């Protein structure tokens, strides 16, 4: 991994440290920017946390489909 990439990943992880101050976090960027990889890698390094993961696609514009995915994501964790 080159030096620029390492610094970028460290910066992203530093920003992700702030997610624990909020009940919900939204990560948004165009496809291919590494959102899923960055967040899953970061969360995998944390201990004793519960995460409800919800990926949204263009087809999720229908309200019913969104709420269906939302409820399913929260059913997977022990609240």
C-alpha cells in the first residue's frame, strides 16, 4: 500500500471515531469510493458494538422497500 493510501485510510478511521456520538450514521459517496470496505474494516476493529447495516440502492426509492430493509437490519441485532 502506498503512503498516500495509508494516510487516507487513517484519516477515514479517525473520522469514523465520531460515529459513536450518534444513534445513526449515514455514509454517502459514489460507487467505488470504498464506503463499505472502510466502514466494515473500521467496525471490525471495534469491540462490544452492535451494528445494523443497511445498504441502499437506486431501486430502494419505493418507501415500502426501504422500511422493509430498515426493519430487517434492526431485527438482526439485540437491542
